[in-house]
């Protein structure tokens, strides 16, 4: 028989185990763990964003939603779509952005997304994803669409600007424009 005073501890341990298992499973499946953007890189990213965007705004691999929330405040008159495939970060992101009227969190594979209405795509992804997206973006993004990526380049594209964050790694923030 379970002692009632031990029940909160047991429930906490079960929840922790479930959360850890879910993150490990999806990290192995996707090949990358959820990695939030640091404050210093986020500041440099905000400086790099275009003042005006014509079209929808997407954050790919939106994780726990911290960058979606920043984008929603930066562009209050536009809808920001966070796209995350892993269920737990997606759920946390939805909770985190619940108060934001212009944020929509989608649980889907961004490689399969349609991009006709994109005006800005923001991403912090691993090199393999950037390689795949390089080809997808050339085919599907409209002329003039901005792509802002930090840390990892978009292979085969020439950035219109590269800004270095004031963090330990001098993390680069790239801004591209579709030809």
C-alpha cells in the first residue's frame, strides 16, 4: 500500500521519468535535442531581423517557444508560426505562447511544409537540416523572402549579412534573401 505522504514524490518521479523518456526518444528520432537560443544570440538575432516583412513568419524547430514569443512581440501585427515536431516541446511552447494572439504553434515536420506565403523564416537547426532546407527554400520560397539563421549557414546561399553575437563562441547570425 502506498503511503499518502509519499504520493507527491512518486507522482513527481513518474512525471520526470516520462518527460525525460519523451525528450530522449524524440532527440534520438530527430537527431538533435531541443536547444534554446541564448540571450546574447537572441539579442543579435533581433538586430538582424528585417524591419518589415511581407508575408508569414515562421520559426522552424521552435522547441519550447522562447523565440516564437520574441518574434510575436517584435512583429505584433503579423502571425508567427512556430513549427516543432517533438510533442513535449510543442506542448510547452503552446502553453508558453497561449497569451500571444499572433502566435500559432504547429506540431509537424517543417520539411513537408508549404512555403508560398512565407516572408521570413527563422531557424537554429543542425547542419543536415540546413542542407535539406537549402534545396527546399530554393524551390519553394518566394522572391524577397528573408531567412535568418544562427550558428549554422545555409549551404549554397550567400548571406546578405553576418553578425556575430557577443557570446563565448561569437555565434554568427546569418541573414539571407531569396533571389
